[in-house]
């Protein structure tokens, strides 16, 4: 699994990963905004990102995130 | 639960602000004695959990709820209402983790019905949603502080509402039963009139709807319904584009009288508002093509899935203005209206504080 998280939501991504018991889930950082950026920009972003997603899934590259702490319940 | 130490209450308040445990306003310091009184008012063990609250996935224990209720300024008598509201919000149908995390401004509108509403002094008349009513202000605030401190909803970090809205501080009312031509909304939902019930729906901020009655006009009630329906289907709302979710409509007693004069009951009003709250697909497509879907430009699209998705309330003072609360319309369960019985029979009488 790889989670795609746009820049303003990075901290939220950490919290969600932590609170769902998956602090180490790989996360890749996206620019913001993606929605509404236009077809060409989205295709370019996908072309740039897809090899990284595959490499992270294969364990050949690290994701962008550091592990975060366990939740406090 | 961790305990803070402070040299005095002013120091404690500064610590709570610094730790992000407040809503930005001063709070009552939750000393062990004050918290114990609110726990006692529930009749429950302090470790009893109402459920896991997201997005932080933390246990919603009675002691934690009581701590936040004290901070909000609640009287112990308010505790059963705060607890019932949280039970409603923690039901899977509310999709609380998603509602706390969304970029939309959704916040829980809390409507209290039945004997406890008047016993606790919850206002339903003039300015009920505004300042000046302790029970309204503090019950809603207690819920919000729980969402912040238990659920972990902090702006820009986990609560991603782009702008937020004032209803995220507090949004609690009762109906103006004394001036309503209809049964309470809880009775319409199947509860006994003598039961106290909390009704919860996630909503945007209130939208004012002006309407002037004309008793000589036989179509006056229809005009009122049409203007309310326009506000429901306003093409800036999620309801208009997603065509899901629910809305709350707080009809002021004068406007309710117009509808009652035309022979309409609460269910009739729900049916008519659903029928009239529409947009043409072509109009939506011009504004937000991504949400308009495929189909004919002349398709008439309902903003709501059914009449049951309209929460009709009679609230406020009598006059020209009623209020529509559009909604987020998202989450796995699509923003439903939820009712929860208030369990007051286990509550204990709390002795006066020393």
C-alpha cells in the first residue's frame, strides 16, 4: 500500500496513519492542488509519480514519510 | 488520565491554552472535584467508554467527557445530554472520523427534545442559536471540546475544514414547542413525548431565509415552501451537487403558522420541501461540471434523496426569518439525521459544590 498525500494534508496523514495503527504505512508527497489542475498537469504528475509508487511498492525506494509514534488511547 | 499541576487557575488556563486543549476561549479549570461532580451526574463509572472517537481513535470515557464538560462550563445536570449527543456522534452512521477530517465546514447541530430540554433551560425561542443561553452554549461547547481533546480534531492538522464556521464552537437548541403547531421532531421520529431525545445532524452554518406572509394570498404557504426549497437547493451547497445528505430547516413560529393554516403537517412540509428543492442539470453543469454528471440539461435533480432527509424544526422567535442548514452530504453514510434517547434514569443528584 502507498498513500498519496498532498502537501497541506501531510500532518493529517501522519495522524490518520498513527491512529489507524499503521504509523509506517508508506506515504508519498503530492503538490497541492491536484484536483482542478487540468488534464495535462494531472497526466504529467501521474507520469512522474507512477514509477515512484511502483518502486516504493517493490521496496526499491523509501517513501517520503518518517515513522510516527503509536496512538494514545 | 494525566493530571496537570499549576500554581493557580490563571496558570492552569494558560497551560490548557498552550496544550491546545481549549477552543480558544477561556475554560473552567477541570479540577478533580469538578470533574467528579460531572461524572457523578451520569451515574456511570468514570472508566466507562462510550466508544472510540476518531480521528485519534481514543476511548471516550465518562471521565474524559466530564473533564471537557467542566471546561465548557456545563452544569452537572447537562451531562446526560452531552453523553447522549456523543453516543449519537459515535454511531457508525455519523462517520465522525471523516466529518472531523473533511475540508467542509460540517459541525453537529444538536436538537434536544422532551422534558430535559426545559429542565436544563435549553432555549428554543428568540436568539436560541446565538449567545446568552448557558445550556445551549455549554452543551454544544462540551461536545466540541470532546471532539478536540478526545477525537483530536485540531485545525489545520487533523480538522481540515478550510475556513470552519462559528457553529464549530457550539450549536445546540431545542424546538419552540410552546409556539409550534406540530408535535416535537422526536415524536415525529417515533419517540414517546415524555422521552428526552437528542437529534443530531452535521450541517453548515445557518442560512437565513426571508419570507413575508400574506394572509389574503391562498398561495402564501406555497411561496414560503418555495423560498425554503431554493435555500436548500442553493447551487453552492453540497446537497445541490451531490444530491445526497440531509438538511435541517428551522421554521420560525410565524412561518410554521402559515404552513399549518394551509393544512400542512410536519410530514407534508418534508414532502413538499423535497419535491421543490431541485435544480436543472444544465444549470449545475454551467457552474460545476465535475459534479453535474452525464444526462440531459433539462433533467430536474432533487437536492435531497427523500422527504425523510429533511429535519423540520420549529425554532426561534416569530418573524420574517426562518433558517436552512445545508450539509456536507458525504461520508460513507451520507450525512444522516440521527436520534438518541437521553438516559437520565441512571443520573445521580449531585450535591452543591462546597
